[in-house]
């Protein structure tokens, strides 16, 4: 793995990569990009930085992280996003995504699981009678994104965001996911 971190300067990094205003405001509070990474509690921002600094990206681990988000992101009531996936097709999508990441599933299996999960998400959203059903549909889409996206970083971002949305406690969920992301992916600015 090679890192593209030729600068650890916050302003230069944000300018070069066209960081959003909120991201710049956050980053400007720190002396280096290494400090920004260490302090960041938003998984979406960590994924954004990772995409711009690490080549080649660890697609296998990103896919596994996306699945982890669906399985482990906590809800306020003690359940996890996984518990919202009441349609077996959605759960199977996560299982197939994990198998695919480990080299145990084919592209054909992945495609079939993607189509089934998309059908499940559509069915759930069409019949959503409550906020929980709507969140389940969104989480089902996260499972779909976990393996269907060609780019694992997009899948990880979609799954993390979807799982956090489904968890309602959005800020807490992002922080929970960010801690795991930093455990799995080393700070690219530390030499």
C-alpha cells in the first residue's frame, strides 16, 4: 500500500482535494492532517480522506467494513441495524458480500444477491407504514451497496451512511463507525 500524503498541511490538503466547508472548518482546528485523522469522529470524512490518500485501496477490507456497518451499527433501543433487515434477501446480501470479499463468492452470486436485495428494498419502501420500515428499507439498500457497487469505497460510504441513518442516533452511529474504521485502517499521515 502506498500513501499519497505528500503534504501533511491541513490547508493545502483541503484545497487540493476540494474539501467541503464543514470539513475545512473542522480540519482548520488541527495542526496537521495526521491530527485531523486522529480527531475525526465522522466515518464519511475518514472514507473521503482515505480515498484521496491510499493507493491501491484495500477493497477487500472496505467491503468487509461496509458489511460490518450493517451488522454492528447500534440503534437507540439496543438492537443493531442488522435487526432491521427482516427480509432474508437483505441479510443474504450482506452474507454474500462478506463471502465475496473473502474470495468465496462469484460475481454471478454477487449479482443475484444484489438483484434480490434491490427487490427487497423496493418492496420494503413500497409498503413502509412506519419509520422503522422506512429505515429497514434504507438499511436494505446499504446491504445492496455493500457488494453491488463497483467501488468498495462507495459501498463502504453508502453502508456506513445508511446504517447510521437507520440507527437514528446519527452522530453516535458515525462516531461508532469511525472508531472501527480507524481500527481497521491506519492513519495514512503517520510515517
